[in-house]
């Protein structure tokens, strides 16, 4: 199935059957100048009571098996209610990563189980570092190995190929380097399912990537 409706109002995107590690592909690409930081990281905690039958109202993308990413906050859920009580800078936002639930971290499915079974939740979120990085293909490649899941709306960078555009960009722009583990969430300003993002990369000679980095 493309997604699983998890307990307490969570939707967690998963790989299709037989693809537990996602599908690995090689993205075909030299970089141009003009990258920038568009969002700075922040680690914060959310403590909420979860009455029986209530819903968090979070939709999560589990392309990264250790750190689900918030892709939507549904109206009427506990997180929307929480956001209405706190300052703007303290609210849970789209693209934030859920990194810990009641002391459990590193396993998305275990964290989701803890959410469904607990009546009080201490959720730790990380607002990611967000980077815009422009790349230009060389020899028809951007030089990245990525993983994608059909039900996800992001691509995960697994490896940079030595001497290829993404690695050369990173060497020349240390404050804007591309790293394994980064999530590609937009290509040329467009969002979409993982296969749509992949298609845009394959067809583009130049690509401006919006990257999310869950870990610092």
C-alpha cells in the first residue's frame, strides 16, 4: 500500500512491499553559484496530553526510517491545537523532523507505536537546516546516489560520487555542502511524490534543489 493510516491521526508513508530499504537509483550531474541557507535548525520539545480517541493530526513521511518528517498538520488535531497556544517560533511546522517520542528515538515505527499507546507524550522535534543548492550536470550526471520510496514525497541522498558535480559543489561551498542523509524536498521550486522529483532531476540539465538536513 502507498501509505498506512497509523493510530492517533498519523499517516506514515512507507516503502511498497518488497522494498523495505527503498529503491536505489543513480541520478545523472557542474554546479553553478547562488546557493543559500533558507532555514536554520532548532531542537524543541512538545509535551501534550492525549485523551482516548484523540488525534495528533500529523501526516509524516517516513522516507528516513529513523526520523519521520512532518508533511502536513491536519485541522482539528492535537498538534494544531497546541500550535494555537504557543508562539509562532515554538509551533510544530511542516518539514520538521520527529526525532524522539517519550525517550524512544532512531526507529520511526517504534516511535509511532509509542504515540498510539501513550496518554501523555513528550515529542522532540528538530527543525532542519534548509539549503538551496544549484547544480549543473556534467557527463549527464549530478553524481548522487539516492533512495526513493513510491509513497514518499522526498528523495534521500545516500552517496556523492567522487569528482561529480554534487561533490565538487560541496568542496567549493563548505557552508552549503551536500551530504549523505540530506532529503531533497523540492526540485526547481516544485514539490511532488518521490518519482515526480526523480523525473524532474533526470530531465533537468540544471537543478535548484531544496535540501532538508535532519541531523547536525
